[in-house]
C-alpha cells in the first residue's frame, strides 16, 4: 500500500470517528432534563396546633356576686308585676288581670329554675368543676333575661305605665281675681264719731 493511500484511509477513519463522537454529543445534549429532587424532610408542613383548654369567663366569686344581682333584679320585677295585678283588679278588667296573671306565673316558674341553678352553681364551685359552674351560670343569665322580657309584657297588659299606686287626691287652688279697671273704685263711707251729749250740769 502506498503512503498516499494510507494517509487517505487514515484521514477518513479520523473523520468518521469525529462524526461519531459529535453525534454522541448531540444526543447527550438533546436528552430531557432530570426530574426535581423530592423536598427534604425539614420542608414538610408544620404540625397542627394543639387546642388549649377554655378558661372560665368569670371567677367563682364574681359569678356568685353576679347571681345575687340577678336574683335581686328578678325579685323587684316580681313585686312590680304583683302591683300590676292590683291595678287590674281595681279597674275590674278581667282581660288585663288574666294577662298579668299569666306573666306572673311564668316569672315565678323561671325564678324557681334560677334558684335551682344557683344551688347547682354553689355545688360546682365547691368541687372545682369549671364546666358545670359555667353551665349553671349561663342558665341563670338566660332566666334573668326572660324574666325581664315578661316584665315588659306585663306592663303592656295594663297598657299604661303606673309608677305610683294608691288613691289619687287632687287639690285645686283658685287664683285671686284681679280688680276690674272698668269699674270705679268705691270710695267707701268714712266713719263719723257721734256728737257727745251735752252735760245737764253746764
């Protein structure tokens, strides 16, 4: 084989090898990208917060004081409704009286419920049962609100706002009449002393 033929053959082999390597590089560049790596363990969502226990809205001492205020208020309403019953009796109005009697009965029933809830509240406080005492205190609150509504309805039964009760006494004072300027003033008759009797001894 001549040197010239050997060189041509060698050059062709080099060119063929270069094409082969270039094609491999092109194939490597056209490959799809690899998928992203999964997130690390530290990037996971934080755990849900643990709910905390509900704290009492009022202390036991404050609850007892508030319940006493509710009881005093309901006693005043009951007294007021009894007064409205008396007004209806004096008016001899059967419809008004029946209406007030119905409100009076409902108020007494609600007050009995409040008394029972107050006793349960004291027992719950004694055994440190926060859930029970809050439940009983809530019952007393609702009862007091219902009694207040019934008090308004009892007032509506009568139809008037009676603040004072008892017999009404009316005193009329007549003003003095002024003098009539068209009438002449009465000059009056002056008092004249009688003439003394002459003494017989003169």
